[in-house]
C-alpha cells in the first residue's frame, strides 16, 4: 500500500522534470485538473478505506487469537498513521510499525505454523 502511494507521488513528478519550462506552462491546466481531482479522480478518496479494511482484518486476527494483542495494536497504530497528508516521517514510522507487526505473521505463514496449516 505504501509502495503504491509513494511510487505514484515520486515517479510521476520525475517525468515533469524533463519538460522544458515553455512546454510545462502549457500543461498547467491539466495539472490543476489532477490536483482538483476532476473527472473520475474523485475515486482516489476511496484510498482511505484501505487502512480501514486492514484494521478490520487485524481486529479479526486478534479476536481469533492468530496474533497477540500487542502485534495487532502495532499494526493498527501503523495503519492509522498512514492516514496523513503525505508527511514522510509519519508514513515512514507507520511503515516501520506495520513491518514490526506483519513480518512475524509472514514468517509464521511461510513456516506453516498458523492454525489450520
């Protein structure tokens, strides 16, 4: 989730650096339409539901005792921190917290030690 968000923010902007200033001035109305989320771009607001879905999933993992409460809490705190206006330090802390919570779950899954495996 974080990789898609950061990729969209950084990779697109690097392409604009290659455009001469005169040509760049001509695309300013198009850029303003993007910033205003014109057309179907309103759908980007649905991105906010991704952390909500992951939080619900994490609550389920805690309730079913698949992960301990501390691990789920770290994941949820990380997900809540992702809902910010792209402040890099907050997003980085969120990613670290989510890794602390999710990496042990991934390792258990790879080892096949989850219930029902």
